[in-house]
C-alpha cells in the first residue's frame, strides 16, 4: 500500500484549481457553510452542511481548540458583512471522495 503525503496531494489539487475555475469554485464552496457558525455555539461532533449541499462538515470541540474535519481553527469569529470567517490550518478535502479518486491525483497511480 502506498501512502500519499498530504502535501503532494495538496499540490496536485492546487494545480487543478489553478487550471480550472470550476474546480476552484467547487473547493471554495466546500469551505463555506449555509449557516452562520460562531465558535461559542459549536457542539462536539456537530455536523453542518457545506454550501455545495453534498458534503457535510463535522465540527469537533477539543479542550483548547475547535476542529473542522481534520483541520483546526486558528483564528475565530471574524465578523463579515454576510457571515463569520474562521481561519483554519489546512485545506480540506470532502470526505466523500473515494480513496481511488484521491490516489488518482498521485502521478504514479496505475
């Protein structure tokens, strides 16, 4: 079994996003939610729907941090005109992507 490093996968995804506006838009929409989420209202294992309406996002509450899927919120609750912005520490990939699709991003996939 070959394990694909996250950074290699991220590089491949970013390259695809640079070459396709549609793929870039899809990735950005996955990082936004349909509701305003303030960190003081988040419950552990809470699931909210992303704007793409296909991929739910799981929120986790830790002792000193809040997780979003496998990312961690680094800066919280920045109020915007039409929502709240949170800065996370890594790019998220929807969990409903199959392992085969993830491996296809690897150039050596056969």
